[in-house]
C-alpha cells in the first residue's frame, strides 16, 4: 500500500514533466503523446491524459490549435506556451538534480 | 480559437435510435449515434456498453471545473477511434468488441481514480475516497424502482424506514406516490460498479455530507434542466421509466405482490360466495314468501302474472357473473376449477337470455309509467263555528283485508282493520301534500287533486281513480289522512294526492306538529314555534292574511283541543 502510494506520487510528478517534454519538441496530438508515454510505460490508459492536458492548459502552460483531420473529428494539437517553456526549463533543472540525488543515494547501496 | 466555441456548441450528444436490420446471417439491431457531429452505426449491445461507459466518465468528471472539456476530448477521441476502425471499409458497424477494446485503451473510471489518488490538484472528484455518497437508485435492493433503498444508502439508514415513510405519506393526498415517481425519473440508477461504490460510500462527516448534498442538488437540478431543454431525451426517459416500471411491477407481483394478490383473491372469493347466498335467499323470499299484492316498493310496481318470471330472470342476470368471477379467480389463484369451453358458452347464452327477459319485462313495467293523469275534486266544507281551525293528522291506519291477514292483526276481519300508530306506513312513502291558500268565500274549501301514471292517459286516469283518500271534519277540526290508499290489487303507479285547503282571510290555522312533513309552500312549524318562544308546543298557530299564510306570533296561550273531546259526527 505504501509502495503503491509512493509509486503513484513519483509517476505523477514525472508524468507532467514528460508530457511537457514531449510537447516541447513539436505541436503534438494527444494520441501521439499517449503513444510515446505508452512506449515509456508511464501511462497505461488514455483517459487519464485528458484531465492532465486540460489542467496544464488551464494553468497557462499549454496552448492548442484545432486541426482538421481526415479520419474523424478535428484534433487538438498542443504546444507549449512561453510560460510552459519556462516551467519546463525549471523542471529540466530539477530533474537533473533529482537524477543526481537518486543516483547518489542508490549508488551508495552498492 | 473560434473553433472552441463552435465545438462546444456542438457538444450535446444527440442520439437517434433507428432499428436497421443487418444483412448478416445474424440479425442485430443497429443504432445510429452522433458524436459531436460525426455519425456512426453501432450495434445495440455495443451501444449499451458505450453509453454506460460515457455515463460513468461524465459522472467521474462531473465535479471537475473542466468536466465539459475533458469529456468532449474523450468523446472526440472515441469518435476518432471509431473512424479508424471503420476506415478499413470491411465493416460499416461498430460492434461490441470494438467498444470493449476502446474502453480498455481509454481506461475505466477505476483507472482514472488510481491515477488521481493523492493528487492535490484544483479538480475535485466525486469518487475519490473522501467518503461522500452519491444518490443513486439501488438496483440490487428494490421493491419498485429502488428509490427508497437508494435514499437509505445515501442517508445511511435502513431502507425499511424510508419505505414505511413513503407508504404512510400515501395517506396524505398520495404525496408519496408523486414524490416517488419524480425521484424515480430524476435519480439515476446505479449501473456500474463505480456507481454502486459511490452509492454506498464511506461514513460521512458533517462537512462531507453538506458538500455532497449540494453536489447532489446541482446534479438533480441539471437533470431537470436537461429535461426542459431537451424534449426528446425526456420522451426517452419517460419511455425507459414506463418500461422499467412495468418490469418492476412484474417482479413485485411475482414476489411480495403474490401473497397480496392471493389474499385479495380469497377475499373476492368470499365476497362472491356471500353474494351468491344472498341472491338465492332473495329469490326464495321473493318467489315463495312475499305476498304478491304487497304495498312495498319496488314489488308493488309489478303485476302479479309476470313478477316471478322477472325475479327468476333477474336472479340469473346477477348470479351468473358472480359464478363466473368465482371460477375465474379460483382458476387464476389456485389453478383449480375453471370452465369448460362448451359449458361456458351455454352459460353465457343463458345469461344473455336472462338479460333479454329482464329487459322485456322491465320495459313492460316501465311502459306502465309512460303517461300521467290527474283529476280534481272539490269538497265544500261545512262552515265551522269558530274562526280558528285545527289541522290534525289522522293516525288511524286502514289495512286491507290481505294485509291484516298477513300481519295477523285480526284473522277473521272482513273489510278493514284500524290501528293507531304510524310505523307500518313508512313503506309507502309520502304521497300526500297539503297547500293552504287564501279563499274567496266565507267557508273553507278543500280541493283534492289525484295523480297517477299509466300506460296511456286513460290507464293513468283509471289508476288515479282506483284510490281512496279519507278526510274528515268535525266542526273546527280537520282530520287529514296520512296516505292516499290504493284499492285492492291496484299496482303502484306513483299515485299521489295534492290537497289545497282554501280558508278565508283572518282565519287562524293551528297546525299539529305531525302535519309538518306534509305542509308545502314553505310553512315551517318549527320556525313558528320558535317565534312564539314555545318550542315544545304540540302545534303551531298561523293566520291567513291577504298575502297568504303567516305565523301568528301571540303572547296569549294558544287554545288547544283535546282529541278526546271530538264528537263523533255523521
């Protein structure tokens, strides 16, 4: 139970960071984000992504454009806003620190 | 950005349901759905799963500020996945498997919850483990629609108390029934596991209770708004409600209702039995024991010859349906008895025949009342010695020879027997009435108007003639008989007598209390006694004025005449 909780907490923090990173490369459609996250085994089900994207957008980190699609309804293509870029930079920095911390901490065990 | 508002406006999912048989070897109902502007054909089973899933998803995000946007995104994504499935061109219809795999890909509400656990985001979700409960109808524990058990779950009490409350409230103008039906329509049924979990919730603290109550009120309000804005879904909702209602009614009758029905059935059986016995007794009484010349209504209406035929036919008209209901209920409840088809049709024909006989003789009796006739007879009275008249009711009752025999009053009496008292007479109804008018001669005049009905005018007149009314005068005392008598064997034909007594102006008329029921033209003895402040008087004084009869208010004691002083006059 405790392990589960910690796992969720860890995943959650990383998830947002990863989403922002994926979007930072190019204008991205939700299912592309999902594909990448699935590959990275960070996300299992699609449904959880939509609330996250909406929240990030509402917090001003993301913008989106409607793009007509050949198959089905128009798609939302997400991109980082200026603020999103700043946040991502901070997160990048934090991640480096964390990675170092984890490496150091787990390295000692060996 | 203009696109957003456009998409949002399109957001309402409208579902049109059209049955299209598929041309495959298996016939399957197909439904056409419209997801944000794109139309798909989907099989019914698949549609049910999709609908439940979307309902769950919408509920899950209901309390999030972005619920609109999130669910639209998910719907759009599902639409896109449908398009991809159908893009191959092999199939034209979404099947159950497609929806299942899409739901798997999207993740269940449970998955969403797991992902959100411990999150401190701005969004508040209804189904996290805050212990709040949601109002649902409970499909697992229900007598009718599960409204009571749903409420019980919500408030954390036993369902029995709420059911009891509903049943009791029915006594108060059936408010409970209306409330129940409204709740049945408005409150959603707990379909999925998530619903049921939310319904049963953890223990509530006061704050949580308040919050979730407000949420529920919003949800219920939304339901109402939807009902107003979308007429078609309301129609569907009502249709669902009706079918569900009938379904539950069936279950109710199978279960608890079954005992109730049996009890009711036994009661009806007993009632039938009672009715049958009563009918047999009535028939026997009428045909064997009742004197055919009875003066009692309604038997007095009929002439003797066909009375018995009418009674017997009437008996069958009433008895056969009673028997039929008896056997039918016996068959329905205890699965015994029942009527053979041939026997049944014979009985039915017998019943029709009996009805025919009743109608035939009924109309025959009725034709005897078709016309009406009356004649007047003026009796000049002897001028009384005084200016004060006393109006009395003659309590002497004349019995016919037959009546006196039957009542064993005097077996050997030839013509009539006379008795005092008025108990027996009540059978005949009041057929005498008295008007008192201003006369233009110095002596009193009595006009007797005899009335009766008959087949035709002549018959009516004969019926009116075959009567006897006895009025007697002893100086100032006028004795009125209580009844218009029918002569022997004359059937009852609504015979009546209307008496008009004309008295000179300034005559004082003292009317006995017994006469009160027979007085017409608004002569009120009670009121007059009250005016004289002597409510216990045995009679009331009136005086004839130019404007008619009025109460004579007098301080003097009204002279009374003792009946014993009546001198017999020729």
